[in-house]
C-alpha cells in the first residue's frame, strides 16, 4: 500500500500492536497483484491495489494497474521537471494515462504549471494515449465494448 517501515512502526506503536496484530496488518497490506504490485524488477506500481483506492488517488475507473520506472517524484513546484516524467517513453508515461481530468488539474496546480505548460502536459498525455491505442493495446472500455459485441453476436446467432 506504499507505507514504509518507519511509518508502519509508528502506527504499530501508536495502536500498541502485538506480533499477531502486526502479522494481520502485513497480510492486509499485501498487494493482490503480487510482489511489487505485479511490476517487473526495477519498476514500481503507481495505482493503489483497490478500485476505490485508485479512484481516490485520481485514476480513472477501470485503470487498475500500471508500472513506472521513476526513481522518485519530480522536484517540488517545478512544472518543467514534472513534464519530463510524462509523455511517450518517460518514466511515468503509462501511469499518467490513467489520470482523471480532475487529477491532472491537481498535479498541474501542485507543480505550479502555467497555461502553456498545462497545454504541453495535456498534449504529451493525449499523444501517449493515442500511441497506446494505435499500437493495438486494449483499454478497459475497448475490452468491454468487444465483449458486448461478442455477447450480442452470440445471442443473435
């Protein structure tokens, strides 16, 4: 879930957890997608393990998993640095594809982006999204649509 050991230890102390409690918490915090959130070695999961958590974190409904290769976040309040993290081939490229428009706006505000930089960021994300769709990578809505078409075809066959 992204809690580091220091934070968990602080919570364990605060709630006076015994070893059985700690084990139960560790089990509950395990990512159902597997070790490292199902990402390859050297990459990190950017989407929380539950749909509700993902939506609360600013990811589109149905965007349940994506990996990134960033070593850390962009420099604080530095839109130019943040822009190097998104777009085709950038370390946070695949994760930024899942951002809702509301979350995009929060990110742009957090990094102090000008309107010109916001336009650049949106263009980078949109171009990346078009490339993914153009490469035949299926998105959740396209999978749902295909399943619906197949179901209708089966009914009418």
